[in-house]
């Protein structure tokens, strides 16, 4: 067992984990934060995207042991005070989700993009979304929601 000391959505966790435990499984099954979805388990679909130390990562490609000392944000941590973030509100206004399976990962990937580049072009947004698989919306409402927040 390996001891992991991490902060998830502002709350500190000190947990003993098996060395092979995936971060996605740690988040979902040990911490009970089921907003992080697991799709392909190969890092292709983006459903498991979370932010580790401010950077979007695929939690199915990381081990829980790798986040010792790190700060993690999941979709549950985006709206800290219970109010929707501007990005979440724009997704709602633009109907940028249908089944919702991909939405948490897309929100965190978009949040990462906007934190690094507050005014990305439509092309940069589309490029970011190339790593996020959505089977329902056709991406146009998602892009429109991100464009609205970016003001581009």
C-alpha cells in the first residue's frame, strides 16, 4: 500500500491505496465522486478528464499514487459555492449536453483551455474538443457555449 495525501475539490484526503489503483477509480470508488466518468479506459474519449494542479489530465491514465501532494478538481468542484460557473451556465443556455456522459470531461477540458487562453479562437476550441468524444450533440452547441464564455 502507498499513502496518498491529496486535496480534491478543496478537501484533504489521506488514503492508503494499492500502487496499481487508477486515479479515476480512486476518485469514483474511494472518494465517491461519480461525476468523473470512465468511458474507454485508454485515454481516448476524455470522459474521465479532471484537473491535477491546474492542468487537465485523463484520470484513467494516471495512478492514484501519482497525485500525492497534488490538488485535484473534478466536475463536482467547479461550482464551489453551489452556483453554476459561467461555463456551466453557457452549456445550459446552449443545450450543450444531451446524455451528459461526456459533459464533466468536456467542462474540465474547456476550463483548462480558458484558464490558459481566456479568448481562444473557434478553431482553438474545436482543436481542444478533438480530444473529447461526444456521441450526442454534434459539438456545435458545445463550441457555441465555450465561444460565448470566451467572448470570441
